[in-house]
C-alpha cells in the first residue's frame, strides 16, 4: 500500500468535499479539512475519526487570501509536506444575466474564482520547494485539483455567472498544468454534473428563484471515489459522468438543439 498523503480539502463541510473526506479517511490519508461552517465541519471530522483517520479542521473562507495562506502554513506546522490541494469550495445562484446584481457577481467571483486561485497559488508555492517523492513518475512534488463543473464547458441558463466562474477555474488549471508539469506538479480539474448535494438548496437560498435540480443526481460518494482514484493516478480532467463528454460534443455540433433542451429542462424545474 502506498504511503499516506497530506491532503487539504476546502469546502469540506458538505457535498462533494465531505464525501471525499470520508473516502480518503478510509484510505488513511492525512487530512486537513477546511470550510466556513465549523459546526458542520466538525461533524464530518468525527465521521472521519470513526473511520480511523485523524483530520485537522480549520475554519477558512477561501475568498480571503490571508485565511488560505494560514490554512497552508498551519498544515506545514503539523505535517512535513503538502501532497494534494483539493480546491473544492464554491457555490451557485440562479439569476438571468441581465438581472444579476454587482454584489451577486462580486461575491461568487470572490469565492469560486479568487478562492480557487488563492488555493492554487498557495499550494504551488509550497510544492515547488518540496523534494520530489521517489519512484513517482507523476505528481512527484504535489497535485493541485480544482473542482469545477460540467458547466465549465457549456453555460447554463439561469446559472450563467456560475458557469462563467467554473470556466474561469478550468482556464486557470489548464494554464497552470502546463506551467508546473516540468517541476513535477500535476494539475487536474473535476467536472461533476448534477450531484446529490445541497447545491440547489444553497443556490435557491441566494436567489429570488427556486430550483428543484436538473434531473437525475449522481451520488456524491461516487464522485468522491473517482476523486480518490484521480489522486492515486493523476490525469488532466475527471468527468464523473462519462457520457457527459459525448453530450458536450453534441452541444458543440448542434447548439440550437441543446439550447432548446436546456431551456425546457431548467425552466421546468425552476419556480
């Protein structure tokens, strides 16, 4: 069995972040769990301890660079290196583009885009100084993972600004992947579709509209298992729903048909 890795997970108090923490706890990795909601985060940490892990929990608002830097520095005070940064914190809201307020725009960009950037930068600065691990062809110094979305490749009506932030995450990761590969740091993105989390409840709470979801939801535990495999075997992109790539190819060839289908699906599930 390979040695345990030191892994930071942001947005670990719920959803994909929490499910991934539990999956990695089963594999006995060294976990640093970060989120704004400490009470929920402590609940996740307790479940990890029940699985035999001993996670460190820290409150962190990723939109604040100083808190992200403190998260990484505290990790290095407790453990000798940082192997994986899983930049997962983020949220969405529902609004038509022309009705989106400046505050809505600024807040989501601060969390989803700047927060991901801060995590990627802080992790890269540490990993570049680390000695490469022996006998590893890839991710020898570290692995940075941004949890993006299928919406990074195709904007969704009523989620246009959210889709923009996910596309921004993807662009940052694609560029950083090329920049850091020669130094032995791997950069990946994860692109879930609809996942069984509180995403739509949170999005609705931040909006004048309410969404009941976008159809069949993939369990967060399945996404978590695939992220764990990505950590073990790095690759550029992870699409938890394999058929989504075919859907995106179809969207590129027939955008008008996909526009029609999206409008019917999303507006029917929004009130």
